[in-house]
């Protein structure tokens, strides 16, 4: 199912696929991309008996809004609530990648009873502000007060996304992919990543990452693992940032299926 629904002035793009024989997996995508980039893992999940669903975040993909700008995480959570109600199911799992990993964990912390299990891939839970020019940090604080939706480059090095050159090419040529991040979203990532490590959640979690990741600091996943109070597993793969899109990404996806089927 592909449809749009209206939510407080925004047109939200919703996608789902498959029958929920074993439940459903709600996917939260990363910055600059969209739900349509998860076809590979979607195919595996659907063939295994899970329904897959998700939305394009505000300011991303086919959803309306200024590119790279999200009003607030809390606002997104309300959007997710509406999306998940479209096809209700008692067995809902969460899968979040990169920024979607952070958003997903924060959503899980606010709606703990909604989810059975969570899978977090290359999530952002540590932000090294010292790696950015001081003038940029100072400017962002000023702009946050007077022009919060002002956007800058998200500084993603596309060559560090995947070892699969074809996937990198697809990313670069995808008309729905953008390279923007607003001052508001930038500051939210900093504050929300700190919150994510302080709210204990007793939900089984599978944390996937690569120590070779140069887009998100590998220590992010390690900090999430240390802070999690529920059943937890962490796995490191010798890949780049997008584990699912690696030439050997099937190994990662099989680990996910094994975890969800336990």
C-alpha cells in the first residue's frame, strides 16, 4: 500500500508491503533519504512473513516540508502513531537506521508498550561537536533562535555509505535524496542523542554497526548497548555505514530475521 495522509498541515507519504503473518516491522529511515531505499531488507522481511511499513520523514522523500527540516521529534512521534494505526497489529517491531536509529529509540522510549523488539543499525547516539568548526556551532545557536529552519549541508561523504559502488551511484542519482539538514534538526540530534542514553527501556534490542563506519561514530552503538537495560545483542560487521546495502548485506539481514523470529 502506498498512500498519503494529512497531518497538521503536512502531507505524509506512507508505504507498506506484505502480510503480517508474524507481525509487522516499522522502519525509520535516515537523514536525506526515504523509505523507498529499503527495498532489499523489505523483500527479505516480507518473504519471511512480516509486513513492512514506514513513512517518509517530514522534509524527506515524498512527504511535504522543507528539505532536511523536522519540526521536532515529538511531532514525528505523533505522525508515527497515525501511520501505525493504518494497519493495526499486536506484534510490532521497530527498525531504525542512522538518524532513524536515534529517532526510533526515542520513539521506543516514549511508546515502550507498543513494540515487541527493536533493531537499530548505525544509530546516532554520540555527537562529537569538537569535530565541527567552532564558528559553525556558534552560528547554529544564533540561527536556532532567529531562523531554525535554515538549512546547511549534512556533510555526508557518499563514498563512505557502502562498499557497493552501484548502491552509492543509486544514492547520488536518486531524485528523492537530498543533502540538507536544518539548524533545528542539527540541534535536536545533539539533545535527543543525550536523552536516548538516559531513558531505560526493557525491550529486546539488536544493535548493528561497523567499527569502520566514518559517517556515524562506532562508539554511538557501543554507548547504546551499555545503557540498554533490556535483553540486548550487539554485532559488528567489517562494512561501511549502510550495512543492508553492503555486497555482503544478506548476512546482516539474516541476523535480523533470526532475532525477530526468536
